[in-house]
């Protein structure tokens, strides 16, 4: 079924070592996402320890009233950091695209200039710009006798 199977979790540590809270979400029906807040059963030193322990309990109404504002602040800061990172990533991507495009254009013009220079030189219309054609000296002839290869060698 399309629009289902989206699920995940995020762990939040706040309030100077208070319990670690966990937000889970799951999309069981198209367009419907269910959220559930829980917290670690005991106070733990890290989110990794809380995740590994797997001891989550429902959050009481009292805890929601007492700590909910802090959790909301932490979540808002996390979202803000992600949005800034996404914006920075987008800007860097645009710069990479521009630099890459400029490099392709530069290389293409250099390569097409080389082709024009070679075709001009081959037609006897001059030498390529910025250079001079220097003929290579002839190869020395070998005085060694030529070896006859057997017919099965494919040569």
C-alpha cells in the first residue's frame, strides 16, 4: 500500500541528565502518522545506553507538564540545525554545479581549440598558436636479424 511503512525514532536528552525521551513515529495508513512519546526507565549517561537498554515507559501527564517545554525547545533547536545544514548543503551543491559547468566549458573550448590548431597545421596553413612543430629525428634502423615466428603464434 502506497504511503505506509514510514517509521523512525529520535532520542532527546535534556535538562542536565534527566531521563532520555524517545519520539517514535509510524505511518500505518496513507496520510496518517502515529506518534508516541516514551522515556527511559532509569537515568542513563548517554542516548546510546538508553537505546541499548530498551527500557521505555509511558510519560506521565505530570512529566509532560514539567518537562514538555524543554523537550519542545530541544526539538526546535534540532530542526533548526538540520534546516541550516540543508540550506548550506544546497548552497554548496549549487557552487559545485557552477564550478563544474565552468570547468566543462573551459576544457571543451581548450580541446576544440587544440582540434582547430591540429587541423590548421595538417592543412599546411601554419603552426598551432603558442607553439612550434619540431619534427622528431628518424628512428635508427635495427641491425639485428629478424626472427621468424612460427605460424601458430598468430603473428
